[in-house]
C-alpha cells in the first residue's frame, strides 16, 4: 500500500458502503408496487420529484400489504435517498422533518383527555393515546429500515449528514434528535460483539482500520503491520445489525511498565517484544469509526470489557492503562492567555519565562507561539513546570456542563472508571500532538477492582479519581473535586 491520507481512505470506504447498500436493496426494491420506483428521481430533487418522494413516505407509513411489501417500499425509499446529491438530500430531510413531525394539536387534545380522565380504564386509554400522539410519524418510518439488510448502517450515515445540517436548522435539529434517540436505543455495550483484529484479518477490515484511525495516523502497510505484531493487540466492536462495519477500534501495546512516550510505542524499527514478558497493557488508540454515532454512548465499561479479555488471554498482565491525548488542553489555555488571566503563572514560573524571553513582551504566549519551542532545551525546561501544572489543573478541576470533565477524552475514560495516573512531558511531538496539548499526554489507569467505584463517584458526584502525584502537580487543596 502506498502512503495515502486517512481522508482518502475514508472516502473510499464510504463509497464502497454506499455501493453495497444500493446492491443489497436492489432486488428488494424491485418488488415495490405503486411507489414511483419506475421513474427515476433527479439528484437535486426537483418540485415534481418532491411530490413523488412525499407519496413514497406516505405509502411507507400506511403500511399497505404484508411484510414483503413494506420492506420493498422502505428499500425503494432508501435507494431514492442514496441517489440524491447534497442539495437533494437536504430537501429530502427537510420534507421528512417538516411534514412528518408530531401533530402538536393532537398532543394537546390527548394531554387534555388524559388530565380529565377519571375512571381507570379511561385513564389507560387516554394515556395510550397520548403516547401515540407523542411519537412522530417520521420515527415510525425510520424504524422500518431496521428490517433491511444494511438498514441500520443507512440510518447511522443519515445521522452523520443530519448532524452537520442541523447546526443551523431548527427543524432538522428535531429530526436529528429523533434519530439519535432511535439509535441510542439500539446501541449498547451489551449488544456489541468484540473481535480481535490480526494481520490475517480480511483486507477490507484492515483497510477500515487504516481509514478510521483517529488518534495516531497509520502511515503505511509497515506501520499497520507493526501495530498487529505479537506484542500488540487490536480489537473491534461490532453491532449484530452492522456485521461488516466496525464501531470502535481499540489498539493495545503489551509492554513492561506504564509507557510515557508515543514515539517509542509507534517506532516501526523497534524489536517485537515477547507478550509473555509484558506486565502492562497500554491502550494507546481508541477510535470511533461511525460519524453518525457521535455522542451515543455504547455503555460505561467498554475498556473493562477489553481488559477482561486481555486478562483471560494473558493472566500475567498486572496493569491496564492508557497513553492518551489531551485534545482540549491547548484551546483551554489559549483562551486564558488571550484574556491575560491573573495568577495564571506562579512567581517562580514567571521568573523562568522572563529569563528565556529576556524581558520581551508576550511572555508565555509568545514562547508558545513559536512552533519550534520544543527544539530549544532551555525554552522547553522553562515551559515544563507551568504547562504540566496547568495541564493537571485542566484535567482535575475544569468542568463543563453537568459537572463533566472539560476534556472529551478524559470524560470517556472517567466514565469508564479510570483514574488520572500520570502526565508525560513531550510524549507526542507530532504536529497533531503539539497542536492539541503541546505534546503532553496522560496515562489513565484502570484498576479493575476500582472501576465501578470510580465510575459511580464521577457520574454521580463529578469526582475525578487521580493519583496523588497528579493532585500535587495541580496544587490541589483538601476538599477539591478530585480524590
């Protein structure tokens, strides 16, 4: 394989998926009757085409005939959507959003009947009527795709398109919420199948691993092979309704001690280690593969499930930890530097920065603006104390909505029951690593016996489990939200 960007690979995978969907539904759709299947729809979805699509949507909801007819209508509707261009799909989705939403007058009438009902049977009947009124027709329509081969994948990809469109469109935002709720009900860790990926796995699956890798780009076949050697493990989660489409890839290195340098882990020239001599499993890349499932949790113990499988295969493993990026740290600190926040640097840190800058204006912000700062040993030494301390503060005390950790990767691991174990200076000196967090990475530790307690403390009280060294680094006092 020649080296190509992950974007190119991703586009190839998407094109193949669309082709597979069209092929899978072709024979089913040929069974359609009275749905406008014989007349092709133009890609831009003209006014005339819109009326035919409207009739298709109504026919799907009316559910005339048996199961075969229903599948045929849904398949034909799906093929119509796949044949549209960007503008046509937006018109299709707006039609679905505007004309197949709930009837708010019907909801009001049903709610009034429910409140006025007195007898038990009358109350039950009015409650059921209210429940039906609250369900948008479009939701019943979308559910029909679950019965089609590749139908769930179709809905996942539809949501990926909706997410981008819904940011500036209130009507489409409502449709996106409905679809998100539907998918959330279908995806949970209990439904997912965990499979190990090896160099002997199907080429199509290996290509998807390359395409979907979101943390550390896979640069070549040699790089990919290195990640699948004997001292590595790679797993993928699959949903039974999407058996050929991975949901999440998890990449693991089997090493001695907790790793603190991603360059070393990804060094293709390094000798292959003996997995039987390893005492630590380092989770160094966890990639979500489906854009349309963003924001949908697969459960709170995804990493524990992988760790349990590793422990069963390699019982001598004693430590399970990550080497994780901190994607939100730089943006958080840049905002504070831009505001010239008081007290951001301690006196000793201010003096060290002043010595390096020789009194020039800009201070810390000016040093960090130089992309080559990490190549200068004196500058790096001066920046290490404030950046490490501020990063620890960011991870342990900064909160977003509902008491969640501000950093999305951290939130994922804390929700899964990990604790913040160690910060690693200049652990990722790639352009991406420096851009996200000035090269700092973090180890999250999974002590399997403590995972559930950590999860409960974080999700219930917002407490961040952390090693004492990290709390000391953050200069935390007693009574902080870490423990």
